[in-house]
C-alpha cells in the first residue's frame, strides 16, 4: 500500500509540476506574443481555468505528501518527503499571498475594464510564478529521491 501511495503522490506532483512549468515557459510566452487584447483575454481565460483547478491540485498534492510522510515515518527517505512537504507548504503560502490576488484581478479583466498597469501586474505574477515553479520542481526532485 505504501508503494502505491508513493507512486500516486509522485505522479500527481510531477504532473502538477509539468503543468506549472508549461505555464511559465510555454503558455505565457505564447500569450505574450499575441496582440494586446488577445494576450490579455488569453491570460484572463487561463486565470479562470487554472485558478479553479490548481488550488485543489496543490492542496491535494500536499495532503498526499503528508500521508506518505506519516505512513513511512520510520522508513528510509522520509526526511526527503518531509522536506518536499515543507516546500509545497511554502508554495501554497506563496500562492495565497502573492499570486492569487493578482490572478483574481486578472481573471475579471476585459479589454474594456483592464487597468492601465495590467501588463506590469501580469509581469509581477510571472516573476512570482517562476519562484513557485522552482519550489515545486525542488519538491518533486525530493520526492523522486525519496523513492530511490
């Protein structure tokens, strides 16, 4: 049963990392290359779509990591799992305090109601997102290392 929990947790966190990596290094570059109104509308749509899914994914991943740490408390590699959990907690806190407020504004913008500084706000979101991606990549690497 522990092996199944380890694999399921690693896969779910890994796929989350892949999605967030893709947002940072693929989707945002595609959207930013579009004409102004299209770029802003694309970011708003992405904010609505991923803003609905990612909280469940982040919290679910964290719950699975905690379950793994508890179930494997006396096993080799548990310290790595706990460290991964700490990084995921930091990513959730970072999301709630820094990224979600910007995303909540962005997802309601249209070309008619967006603020004058919308590009600067999205740029700030992107910088924080790069930091969050680094955290969750590190957490994923720790989980994979715990399997070895």
